[in-house]
């Protein structure tokens, strides 16, 4: 008997469809070759934005995480992935079904039914329990399950990435709004200064020191500054609406946001990009897990070339006539294997394997691109922060100098020693430098938030593998 089983198994294996060999055409990028090093840095915490000491910002982010549709969508995708894991797990377990059938029919007199059944009306009924179990000798179901688990974990990382993206959007929009509000204040002060210059010009015209030309120039400068002030106010309103949408709220929520006094910006930047970034960036982790899932899909596709062996069994009752269904003589049962052997499918199995291998190559390419993007984002933020530190010092010195020059020009003009052209030139430069100064102050916060997001936004997997 054992010899017979061995011969049958050998015949089955020899009759399987031929597997076309296929090698990966894309390989994972070595992170060390891209400059990542084993180094210790201060990673962002899960709520890294708390370091700005702004309760208003903290409240906005908490509301966004609680109410944003993007987070609901991320959770829905995670629910789908969890369901896929449940389905893949169920296939690996024994299956059981209970069935009941009742058919009222007339049996033919000219068929297999002997008298008195032929020509009579009878009730054909059965009650049975069916059992089935896929032995999964070649690991097809195990591979599908491993792929589902990898995709579930990737979706969990995607949910964290959605969180990071939402937090980053709120933080960036918030600091843009604070910049617009700061510019509003600067432009309001500038309008007051220009109105004062206009009054001086009118006094000089009365005194015969200036003409209507200077008056019109001063009036034009006031009007132009008011236009810029209106534009800054409109821009602030648009940013309020943008933040409200990120929070999953109506426009009125944005109107509640007040101008904040920004504290000192954290200035720590990594000296180099750490190798641990591979486990700290949720998008890198998700890409790696999807590449692993694709490898499991290939294993499952290869298992399709081998015989599929299922064990099935049933037990129950069968009878003609409902009254005898549960009698001892109505018992029926059986057990046996079911073997499916793929021999010729017109190349369908190899085509399926080719598709899985192409999906693996695509997943690896996506991983490599995600890794390169992550490294670039960290490098960009680090370089920009380092450059901004000196730029801020130079800009502050420039603003102080031109402000002093403007004040001197106004005093000279008021006393009759200077002309309006000097005042106008100094005023234009003061306006430009003041706006640039607020931009740089806000940019420091935005770059710090950009670096925190680029470093993973508080996400971390201690055992992440490159």
C-alpha cells in the first residue's frame, strides 16, 4: 500500500505543469551606500508639536486627528486589511457546513426506481454535516496568509503616514496664518507711518516747501500700502478656511484662531542621516512590507503548479419520507481525499506567476524611490535650517539698519533738510525688509516642523530591518 501511494505521488508530481524560472530584475537599494550611518539623534516624539509651547496649535491638531475625514479613510483601509487577514486565516482552518434538503417529487415508472416507488410521489430528504480541510502541502495558503499579514502591517504604517501628513498640513498652515497675521500688523504700522508722512508733506506744501507732486506721491504710497494690507487680510482668511477644512469643521472655526506669540524655535539638527530612519519613517516601512507581501504572493503562485489535496468527510441522514429521516437505518457517512492536478492550463499559471514577479519588482522599485525621497527630505530640511540660522542674523541686522535710515530720512524731511524721494526710497526698503523678516521668522518654525515630519513624526519600530 505504501509503495502504491509513493508511485501515485511520484506520478502526480511528474505530471505537474512546468514552472517557468524567473529572477528579480530589481533589487533593494543598500541604505549604507546612500550615506545612512549608525548614529544617535534626538527623534521627534509622538506629539512633537508640543515643543512649540502653543496651546492653540495643540488644540487644533487634536481636533484634526479626531474629526478629519482623511483619518476616517485611513481607518477604513485598515479595516479592509484586517478583513483580508481574517479571510486568509480562515482558508487554513477546517471548514464545516450543515445542510438540509427536502424535495417532493414523483419518481418515473420507466427509470431506476422499482415498484412501489416508480410512479409514486415521495419526499426525498437529507440532513448532513460536511467537513473539509485543505492540507496545503505546498504552502499556498500559508503564503497567502503571510502576504495578507504583511499588507495589514503596511496599512497600519499607512495610517500613521496619514496622521503625519495631516499633522504636518495643520502645522504648516498654522504657521502660514501666523505669518499673514504678523504681516498684517507690520503693514498696519506702515500705513500709519505713511499717513504721518502724508500729513508732513501737506504741511510742507502749505509752507511752500513742496508741491502737489510730493503730495500725490505720498498719497499714492498710502493707497498702495492699504492694498497690501487688504491682500494680507484676505490671505489670512483663506488660511483660516484651509485650517478649518483640515479640522473637519466649517469656516467659522478658522475665525476663532488668534495671533500667537511664537517662542524660541528648537534648533537641533542631525549631523548625518541615521540608518534607523528605515524604521522611523512609516512610508518606508509600508513600502518594505508590501515588497515582502509580493514575495509571499510569488510563493503562492508557485504552489499553484503542484497538486492540491483536500480531505473531505460527511455524516448525516438520508431517507425517502420525512418520518424516517432520523431512523438508525437512514444514517450515511463517508470520507476521502480530493486531488486536483494542474497539467495544462494554456500558460495561465506561468502568466499568473509572471504577474506576481512583476508586482514584486514594482514593489521593490517603490521601496527604493520611497527611501530616496525620505533621505532627500531629511537632507533638504537639515540644510535649510542650517542656512537659515545665519540668514536670520543678517536679515535682522538689515532691518535694523534700514529702519534707522528711514527714521533719519523722515526727520530730515520734516525739518526741511531732505526731500521726499529719500523718504520714499527708505520706506519701500523698510516695507520689503519687514515682510522678509516675518517670513524668515515663520520659515524657521515651518522648517523645524518639516524636519520632524521627515524624521518620521514620532513613528518608530525598534526591530525594523533595512
